[in-house]
C-alpha cells in the first residue's frame, strides 16, 4: 500500500513539473476592458439642468425601443455623472445657492428603469463639478469651493465617498480650480486636473498619499482641461488648453513611487481649441475634437501616434441640404465648433458632434451636425444634419472654469452599437442616430423645465441636457 502511495505522489509531482514547462499563464490582463464594459449598456442616460430653484433630472433612453423608459428628479443643477456599477449611476449636483447643500444622487436601476434614488449630501457651497470612480464602493467628487472648517478658508479638494454606506470618508486638498478627474482602471491612482494653477494632482488611493511628478525637462501643463487613464493603467493623458493653444501631455504611471512626463504633442497635431477628449478602451485610441477638426491618436504605444498624420477637417453641412422644417435651412454657415465624440463599442465607427451658430432676423440658432468616421480607414464615411433650434439659453454657452455646463452638445453610444446619441443643451432633447444607415431618425425631449415659456411657444421649454452617458 505504501508503495502505491509513493508512486502516486511521484506521478503527481511529475504532472506539476511538466505543467509548468513552456506553457504561458498570464497573471495580469495587459489591456483590461473599461469598467463597466460599454458593450453591456442597454440604455443612454441624459442628465438635465432645470435652473437654480427646481431639481434637475435624469432621463433614461431605452436603446432597443428608441423610447424614454423612465426619468426621475435628481439634485439642483446636476453637472456630471459616472456609472459605478452594472445597475448604478452617480450624479453630482452643484446646487449654486448657499441655502442648499450640494449632493450626489445615486440612481439605482431595475433593468432599464430607475428603481429608486439615494442622496448623499456634500459640504454646502463646495461647488462640486465632477465625479469619477473605477471602484465598486468608493467614489471621488471634485469640490473647487470647499471651505475648510478648521481654517475657514477655501481649499479646493476631492471628497472621498463610501457609496455603500453613503458616507463621506476623507477630504484631499488639490490645486486651484480643479475641473476634471480620472482614476486608473486598476483603482490604484487618482488624478485631478487643476485648471487654475496649471498642475496635475496625483494620489495613491490606498492611503491617499500624493505622488511625486518628475517633469523630465518639460513644461507639461497649461490650463489642463481633461484627463484620461489608459486601460492598462500605465499611462495618463492630459489635455491642456490655454488661449486656443491646446496640447496633450503623456505621463508614465508605472513607477510605484511617482510619475514621469514622457511626451508632449503640440497644437500642430491637436486641434487648437480642443476642450475634451474621449478614450476608447476597445481600440486604445484617443479622439480629440476642437474647432472644425478631430485628431485620432493611437495610444497603445509608449508615445501616442497620430493615425491620420494630423487633425481631420470636419466638413460643414450646408444650410440648403437641411430639411425644409429645419430652422437652420435659412442660416448662413459659420465657423464649426466640434465638441463631442462617441465611439461604437464594436470598434467600427466614431460619431462626431459639431455645430455652428447663425442668426435669422435677429434670432440666433444653433445648427448641429454629426460626422461619421470609419475606424478601419480613419476616414470620413458620412456627415449629416441634426435639426437646429434657437440658442435661447445663456446656460448653454459654456465657459471655463464654469462648474456647470461644459459642452453645448454631448454624445454617447448604445451598447449594441445600433445607435449613437447627441444631446443638445439649448434644444432640450436627445437626438437618435441609426448607425445602420448613418442617419438622424428622431429625438426625445427632456422633461418639461421650470423656466417661463419663450414666445411664441406657450409651453414651458424642456430642461437642458448637460451630460450624456451610456447607462446600465
């Protein structure tokens, strides 16, 4: 019996040793998908502003049915949102009035419908303007106007929130006028773009300790506007924009004790007026819109590479080619503002949102359009008009460092890649694009707003969509 046991033991060791030969067994995922995976999205959620007195709203669009599946009030003046879990979205509300606390609204979904909401109060008058997370139970909120109770002075900060207990965990000081954040997908590092003092704040999320930055001989930042972390957590990209001179800074984040600036791409390849960029984790690309251009960067390599040799010029849809019911049919073309991008999860195309403004008999109109980029050739596949509307709301004329509206148009894509969406702040609607035919098909108005009717329309206009994101 002992002999058989001994033979069995030797055979077991042999199997282990032979199994550990030349077979490769990865212990990490070199390019993990973004969290949550956009291909799992069945909805698109529009975050809508309703003025400074009445709560804003979140409107859910069911991708499969081209319908509004639900909507619910959130806090005053919602400004930004992030999906934290498969059935949860966090909305940050900038109350804008001293008597009411700023807050986070948790939207809890049941399928494609908002089941219930929870409110997490933030310090009053902290002016929260951004929320970010790649974690399941912790989120981060920017508070540019946080009043430190110990010193009674304004100290721009990040508020750490436990979203399981709806409690405030910690406050981390950052730089002046922070406007955007990114957390690495491995949940280990948080970065903040400080627009007011030309800096980036980096923190280890485990103990909230600051991360030193080696400038490496560069002058890396000037009015940073947006940040994005690569899906392998080894690079951070910073979009800077100062007086129409945008540029992109790349930071190596692989060193556990600090970061290093490794590259800068200047305005010869970055649209000069760029204020936003989209990271596409499926293709490892950055899309940077600005002015009448779009830059596409391959960021899978250590140094980002411009795929088309330079910015792609976005053509303008002529007024005469718009439908007769479109008020922009009588406008004169003006300089194009390219401000939004959505990439289909299937990796086939990107949809670019642009607009120009033009007056007819004293009334100013916003005239949107969408341009389709074939991502296999990085060439323009099509472009078409989206019906225009009066530019009646000053709220929708973005200006930094305004904490509320950042973009006149925002975009998102459906998880099954069948639809792309363009939300119009002034227009009060979410426009739907059929990606099978690359055509505008219809729009859904945001919930009715609290503002007074605008003659000659006797009805209250809809709320202002200020941010659009793929939902559960």
